[in-house]
């Protein structure tokens, strides 16, 4: 996996607003003879010190979609996010009908054309398979948290993968109400463009409430979904606000990142890394426009 991101250069944890950098996250750095051999055989190429007026910075990182399912190394846990919830709210367990897994219910959105109320989460949480079709059932809680056909709350409507966005919506079936509230945080109060240095917060099924800081925006990531590698655009990168902190984990996919000061939505969580500890989110405005939806921000 290779991730290319554009953002301000960092130094000692602070953003230097007068110096831009292009950051290349690579699976593995090569040095010396190994680098020379890789260049000669065409396996890689050197990253220049500058691209135009922008300096470059290189660090290692491997990112995975953050749905929890069989084969994931982190164990499942039982808590108030993993149970049947009524009314439903952001930050709780959800899954499609076919996979023993769980992700996070992001929040309540409304279709711009029909006005229908929908669930927002990731493509790899609500659809999962490339052959998934509209009408696929959505369970709350997710199957790995005990969900089954009697707890069907919505059906898959559409997704944003054709526009390189790991996002999807499902139309509520009227069995349970979904309200504008993030578990443990309160209601979403609007939408904001992600900016470097913003302190953010999210409520996710796996790691609960975590905090971070935006360190890169408008990135492009290559993420592997099973045997398929897809290019994901409009990526926002989030790091812990303090060394050793945790921002996300498998099962948090679909959570909504909020600007901590205003509780306005800026990103839809979809992937992350443990080394380094980082979260990847999709720019929320890009998600809303691609799916032709609006976040419900009334209480």
C-alpha cells in the first residue's frame, strides 16, 4: 500500500504554516545498496527532495480498512455499543447481512432527492462485496455482535466506490428510529472543511471516544479490500494529540470525525494504522456530494 498525502510540514509536533510539504507514506523504506538495486530493476524510483515548490517527506505506514471481522487480530468486546439500541445513534455496531463482522453506524443523513432518512457508513461496512446490490439487509447490532435478520433496520441503497470514496448509505425500514446523536458526544451541529491542526473527536464501535489532530488533507490512498486494491481519494489523516495515544481501531469504520470545538462533522473514518498510530477519514463534504445526501443536524 502506498499513500500520498499533501499537507503542512511538521516539526516537533507543530505545524509550520509557511512551509508546505508533500508526504509520501510507503510500505517500506530502502537504503543504500537495496535502494540502488530496486531503482535499477524498476521496482521503485527515488522520491526527489522537492516537487516544484514543495518539499517532500517520506515515512513508513501500512493502512487497513477498519471493519472488524474473522481474521482480524483484535478480539471482539461487548459493551453498550455492541447491543440492540433504540433509538439508534452514531457510534454503535452495525453490519451487512452476510458477514460475521461489525463496523460503526456513522449517523443520520437525508437523501437530497426523495428526502428519505438514511444510515451513513462505509462501503466495506454496508456493502462489503463487489457484487452487493441495493436491497441488501443491514443489521443493528452487527452480526459479530449477535445481530440477525430479526434486527434488520435498513437496506443498502447506494455507495461511492465508483467515485473512489469508501462510503455508502442504507435506507431505514421504519423498524427503529435513528436520531442525530453520537454516543457519548451529543448531536452533530453542522459540517466543516477539514483544516490542518484542527483537534477532532469521534465515537466508534471499537475504541469508543477518541481524540486526534488533522495533520494532512486531500490525500490519495491505495487500500486493499480482499484481493482488490482501490485508489481512495479525498483522504484526511489524523494523528493522536499526544504521544502513545490511540485514535482508532478495527470496528471503527464508519464513525464520523467531528471538530472538537464545534461538533461539526469533517470526516468519515474508514481505515487506520498502528505503526504509526494514525486514522484515515474521507472528507465529509466530498462524501455528501458524491452520495447526494445531507447530514441531519437538527436535534
